[in-house]
C-alpha cells in the first residue's frame, strides 16, 4: 500500500527553517523548566501517598475536591476512572501524619452516604523517590550512549552523532511540552520516553540505511541531492508506520482513562516528533556535517 507516488520534496533545502522551529520549541520548553525550577515530578520521584478507592455510587471530582479541601488536603491529585465510581488519589507524604488515613477520614465525613473500599494503598518515601529519579535519568543516558556506540559501529561516526542528536531533540521536545502543559513526570512517562527513543531510532535507521545505499550507488552525484532522494524514497514507509502507530496511541489517549493519559500523551508527542526528526533533524545534520568537513573543503 502506498500513500504517495514518486515524490521529490526538497526536505534538505528546508533544513534551516526546521532547525529554527526545533530551537524555538526546545527553547520554550527549557525556559518553562527553568522558571518552574525543573519538571513537575510525581510521587514516584518526590515521595508521597497513593490511595485508590472504589465508591458504591458515582462520584465527581468537584465533590472529592471539596471534601479534601475541608480536611486540609486540597493539593491532593485526583484521577477518575471511566467507571465513574473509582478514583486514584496522590498526596505528598507527611512523616508526622498518616496521610492515607486522614484522606479516607475526610472523604468518609463528607460523604457518609457513599461508602467506599480501598483497592490500593502505597507509600513512597522521599529517599526512594530520589533514587528512582536518578535511575530514570541514568536509564535514558545509558540508552543514548549504547545507541551511539551501536550506530558508530554499524554506520559511521557522523551517522551515530546525527541519530543521537535527533533522539536528544525528541526527548527535549517531549519534556518541554510536559512542562508547558503542566503534566507530571512519572515512572510511566519515563518508560514512554524510552519507547520514544526506540521508535525514533528505528525510523532514523531505516532512512540511514537507504542513505548509505544511495551514497554507494550514486557516489558521484551531489551529496545534498542523494540525501534528499533517500528521504523521499522512504517517505511512504515513514508515513504509513507513523499513522498506524498514531491510531493505537490515540486510542490509548482517548479511551485508556486518566491512568494512561500522561503515558499516551508522551507517546503521541514522541511519535509525531520522532517522525519529524528523522526527516528534518537527523538527515540534515549529515548534510551540515558534510559541508563543514575538512574533506569537503579540500
């Protein structure tokens, strides 16, 4: 199945505009992170209490918020499920108070006619949260380093640098959008980031494989033209793969409920940005490298 016939879109000629657009988006995200003092971290990293309750009758977020405000826990995060009678509550841990019991007592007093059962109750200490945060960052860094080594061995060093730069681009854009939209970074979101790295890398390798083949076949042709032709040759595959993946992610985003909302949002942004970076970031970096290399200057 093909969405396009033979195309001759001048992707390489538009690389400066693409670089500018990426710089603006990443810059806005970084400014937001600096202003906020870093990303909004969930209790997975900050430490806190998680309580999942199932009520006999449907309950609204407004009623729960009012009950928690009266109990002094107005900053508690509330996530509702599709059933309407089940909620997930996240609150900051307090060593002097049993926060979980205080939250349940506040809700019981405010809604005596709507009994509930505790489905899940978890406590994450601040020290454990900090350790999880460090391991999450190290997981992303080690993944990028391993990719750099692998691509340097499979292709050439400049291909490896271009691919890793595109991956950094994808992660920074997604992280920046999370900060701009006020969404929290949880362990699930970190898993989504690693998934984004894998998806974007796969797309980039497909394009790089075609570039390597075309450079061998048309080594006497104009370098920019060969890169551009390779992107156009893989465009149909890139679009089809992205669209089919987007369908699944969109289903998760709209039908997966609040628990999967941030995870699917990260994947949604990552698929779109990963497709963009394979075409407008990774490949154009090869062109810039070529034009600035000593061999080219000679």
